[in-house]
């Protein structure tokens, strides 16, 4: 039933909190006693503040896949209270499972449609090119160097955003370029890197199916999200030196020394004289 879903959310959130507290307690077992927690404005007791924090954790968990527009918050709260409190739940097990699947599919369909509409409009902008796979890109700086191969390693600076401008990852903000093989990145990146000359800078518009698809990723990237990257191919790195394999000489087995009586026992008996 729906109760399973909210119980799952609750215990996952509670489990994260409890495990975190247990870890902190183990690390500081021999340290000075903890300072009592200060209450923020609006909370009359640690119970109130802790309960609110637990609700924040649950919201954080749900928001990894769903947005506020995907959820009827009033019914979510009603389901939580019916399951967690004395209320009577309104869904039997079969309807519970089907309802969750429907909610998830509606979220996926909405995000996919929004992303496709945005990409369709973006494809009409001047300078935007589109490949057969659906990847869109703009050449900001053409570059004149060689083009990487799949087995190469490359050095890249990038800046990744959602279509609403939210930054989810950026080597530029970290101040350090990334190094990796085109084999190990999302399909949209791999396709672009195998077309980009060294020294070039492109802006990529990656459909969800060439990014993370229906999987949420890293908190900010929700299911079926198209992604935007400014990506500069700084260098094609030389291959690492081959691993030196040294010949291993098998150990020589030296038989143990034998005692005189053992040697005498092994010698053949003297042949009698005629």
C-alpha cells in the first residue's frame, strides 16, 4: 500500500540520520562532552527542531527524482499521517503499487516532453548543428589539432548546466581540468569528443537519452533531463608507459642436509666378496 512508500521514505531518511549520528559518536567517543544543541528561531524544543530536520531529509530524498509540480503535497502529507499516525490508509496493496508507478511515469513523461520541446526550439537557433543521434552542438572555437580516438585519454575543461541555468558540475569552477578516456563518459560527450579537434571549444546540448536517461544523478540532475555543457578540449594525452613486467626466477629448492645415519641407511649394502 501507499504506506509502504512513505514508510520506506521515512526509514531511509531516519536510517541516514541514525547512521550518521552513530558514526559521529564512534569518532568522538573519547572527546570532550558535546555542547548542547542551540535551538533556531521558531523551535521550542530539540524534539521540534529534530523533527523538522528529519522532514528536511525526507524532502531531500524525494526531490532527487520529483519536483514540487510532480507531487500533490497535501495528499503526500495525508498519506504520511495516515500511515505514521492512527489514520486508516486509503489504498490496498495493488492500488498502492499501481499508483506509485503511475506517478513515476507521469513525472518521466512530463520531463521528457519538456526536454524535447526545449531541444526542438534550440535546434532552430543559428549556429546550432544536430547529429543523427540527436546531439546538438555549437562550435565556439574550431581548434586545429588532431581529433581524439576512443582509446585516447583527454584533458578537458567543462561547465555543465540544466536548461534552467542551474550549474550541476564545472571543472572551471574547481579550477582544474578533468582527464579521462572517451570510453568512460556519457554517450553525448563521447560522440562530441570523437569529433572535436584539440584546442576547440564547443557548446553541447545533450538529450536525456544521451546523458543519464531516466536515472537521477548527483542530486541536481533529475530523470529525463537534457544537459548543456561548454566543453574545451585542451589536450590529447600521451598513452601511459607500458607496465614493466619483470621476469620472475623460480626459487631454487635446496634439499635439507641429511644426518650421517640417514645417509648410511640410503647407501647400498656392500657386495660380499667371492
